C-alpha cells in the first residue's frame, strides 16, 4: 500500500475513518519495515564489530530461522510491542559500545533473548526448534505475539534452560543439553473478546529500566474483572463510533495492568519505544476506562505520525511552556500531544452525549467544557510559538478547526457551572505561573535563528542540500534545528543518530567533507556531532572548538567539547570546562585565569 503524507491529507487524521484508517495502516507498515531495517543493520554492525559474540549467542542462526517462517508470522511476532523495545535497547547498548567493551555481560544476554521471538514464530507455524534461553524476571517464558506462555513450578527468574518446540508442544531441559526432561503446559494469555491481551506475565512489557509503575499480577478472578471492564468500554466506544473502535482494537495489542496508589486516580500510559502497548490501572467505572482507552490510542497514533515527521521543531529540553493538564513546564511536543488526544476525547464525549449513548451528569458536562477550554489554550500556544514543521502546522490548524466545530455542539451547562470551569482554568494557570516563573515564555513568531548577534544564513544552503539526499524528513528536521540546543532538544544530533542507526553515517560524513563554508556554526556543529558519534573524538573536539570560536556563549557546545576531551583522556581540561560553564557562556569576559586556561585548551585544537 502506498500512502503519501502531506499537508493536505494530514488534516484528515483528526477524526477516525476514511483516510485516517488508511494512514494508520500505512504508519504501522512503515514502522514495521523500519524495525526490519534496523534489525538488519544491527546484524551488519555486530558482524563488523564483534562477530564472536554473534556466534556465541547464535544471533545469525536465530535470524535465519526467523526468516524461514511465513511473512504473516514474522509480522505478528516482530510487530509485537516488546520487540521494538528489545531492538531499541540493543541499539542503546551498541551506542554505548557495550558490545565491544563488555560483550560477555549484559549485551550477550540481551542479544540471546531474540530466540524467544524465534520460538514464538516456530510455535505459531507448528515447526520444530531447540534453543537455549532464560526465563523472564517473573520466572516464565512468554511467546511474543503468539498469545501464550509456558511455565514450570521449578523455574525461577532468569533461569537458563534448553527449550524444545516440536509441532505445537513445548518441553524443556538443562541449558546446553539436547535432552528434554519436562513437558510444559502452553497457557493462553488472557484477552478480551476484541483480541486485546491483558498481559501481566510478559516482563519485557514492563519496559524494565524505563518505567516506575507498580505492576499487578492477575489471578483468574481479577483477569475476568479486567476482561469484562475493557469489553464494556470497547462496546461503548463502538456505539459512539465504529471507525474509532476498529482503529483502536487494531492498534492496541496489549494492556499491561498497573496499580494506582489512589483508587480515585486512574493511571494510563503509552510509550514511543513500544507501540501497541498501554499500561493501565483498573477501574470499574466504564466512562473513565472508555476515556482512558480513547486517550491512549490517540497517543499511539500521534507517536506513529511523529516517527514519519517530527511535527515540532523545538523539542524535549525546551520544557518551558504552560500545559493546561500539568503542573510542570512542558516542551511543545508535550503540548501537541495534549491538544491532539484531548481534542479526540472531546469529540468522543460530544458524540456520546449528543446521541445519548452514555448517561450525562453535571460532572461530565463540566469536564467537556473544561477540555474544550484546555485544548483551545494548547492550540493557541502551539500557534504562537510557530516551532512546527509544515505538516505539524497543518495538523495544529486542523486541531483548531475541530475544537471550534465541537464547541457549538457541546451540551449546555448553567452559568454557575460555566464560571466554575473558568475558575478552574484560571487557578491552574496561576498556580503554574507561581511555580514556574522562570519558564513563562513570550509568544514569538517563527524566525531565522540568531547566534550571538549573527544570522546563520547558511542553514538553508549547503546544510539543507547535504541532508536532502537522505530524505525530506532529515532535511526538514535539520532545517528547523536550533542553533543553541542542549542534549534533549538537539534535533541535529537526533537526526545524526537516526542516520547512524540506518547505516548512513559514513555517507553523511563524506557529504559534509564536500562542503566549503567554514563560517557556519551549524555546519561545524553537525561535523562535530558526526565525528563524536563515530568516536573520532579528536575531530569532534576540533569542530566544537571551531563553533566556540564563532560563538563562545553556548554552554551546550562547551559541554560537548568537555565530553570529547574526556574521551581523549584530558580529564583535567574536561572538568575545568564543566566547572566553569556559567563563566564561559556569559557575555561578560571571564576572569583572567579562566581565559588563560581556555585559550590553552582551544589553541591545541584550533591548529589541528
């Protein structure tokens, strides 16, 4: 299926059905093929860097076995939420050079876990396989995407064993032995009537190391409660919109139960590194659970869209914006997520109440009017800041049009309730301003970045031409990158890491070597980042120094130089920079002793 995402059709993804459903299918296909590409490049990287580890883990054999299974089976297994998390952790370990420095430790164990996905694929197609693996953190072995797990009373967490899959039956033996000693029961993972798993047994779905939830282990009675509650909510969503329910149940693969410390607070989350996974706390309140599912599905949908286009150009570290839903300052990407998902929630409740599908109450009606005000505020922030890609701008404009369309059809509330809603909004804003006085941004239009009084006009010339050859997505990201980022909102660094993951970093460096301009801080910063990612710390230090010769007031670039020096073994120089960042990045000339030391450090790289 071919689907071209542009500024026109992105407007149609606000509401379900029609082109929105086509886009969902296309986004899932794009994400799946991107995962396959990253897996193949991971194999090539490991073959070049540490082929002995591949042999010890049987990684190549695992991939070959997986490729021999039917395409539909591969898609079912590798499209399961935990696989993208496993792949993401694999690349994180590679970026940290764990596969070279200490391959026998965590890296080899992590790599071996691919066999679990292979075993799942073989079980699904009734094949045969024997392989070594470990039980998970709960002492069980789950088959991702197959909807089953195997267990044994004698097993303990992370226990090594030999698993044998033969024509649908599973046996186990001692690790490294070909002899099967125990026959295992293959047990179904509970699922709703619409096929959404209620999975409290797959430890990897807890995204260990990245979440802090208290997870719930379900017994038979509790499973029945969960299934009944989610089935009821899906039925409610279907009564409101068949298109929405169809999109939701094809996108949410599994719900992982978590505990809420407060029974009056329902918890729910989705994760960009694990599409199709929703962490959710139990509630018997159908309206709360229905809203949570609609809410989290739209987070999943927006995450998928942002894998194709970043939408927002100033990101993550620039967390200084007011969010109508949070007490802390948020980046613009967080504001966009809030506006998108609550805009969808508002449309859902509007249809549900106007068609008398759910019982109305004053509390629900006040909430709908509150959400309308919150989405309007968020959209105003996004428009005022103007830090959006063309597709992001079109999406925000559609969000604005949709909320304006919803407001006139909201069920009416009394004047006193209306005033109460306004007081809630005013109080929330005042509380945030009091707590975040240094974060309050001034609305500003989209502008050409200014670096210490200099306009970097080269950003749209050689730099854009270099990245355009790798695709419009990368060119757009870099064209909108900030000249004064930090690690969390450095869009250029994120783009370079993406190209590294895709095996394009050598091509990028060659293209950069062909550029001629030496006065652009952005070009120098890109060259520095590329060298750093390739572990060429001498060249990275040289390019960071060139950036500082153009603009010494960037604390972030000083930090980058310090980290490059640390890799070169210049710990004293690195620590000196990190302990004098405020003086080095000030517009005021630093003290003489600092100037002398820094001039010495910079001169050693300026002459290279």
